[in-house]
C-alpha cells in the first residue's frame, strides 16, 4: 500500500520554507527547538552552534534533513491556515 504524504509535505518546497521562516520569526523558542532536532539527526553540528546560525539557514537545514516531527508539521499547518491565511 503506498504511503500517503502528509499535507505539509504536499506543499511546494518554497511554501514550506516560507512557513518555517514565519514560525521562526513568530516564536522565539522555535530556533532552539529546530536546532536541537537538527543536532539529534546528526550531521556534525552541536545545537549551540546551530542556534548561532541565521534563522533562514536553520529553517532550510531542518527541512533538508527532515528534522521536523509530525507535531511540528501540524503546528506549521495550523499557523498557515489559522493565523496567516484564515
């Protein structure tokens, strides 16, 4: 049986990047959270190093590595459809 993609992953990559940047701009703790998730995935960077990166770089890296959890994706979709584009 084919795997059904999540609604978040069905969005175009540019839209997902924009959405992650919006979340990083609105929520102060999001950058640290995404940095921890990226560090947990591996790749050789510590979370403390990732926090010093610009927000757009952290967001792109989180998407590239697939470091977002289903809960993160749900929160991003809620941000999109409730707060940004009701």
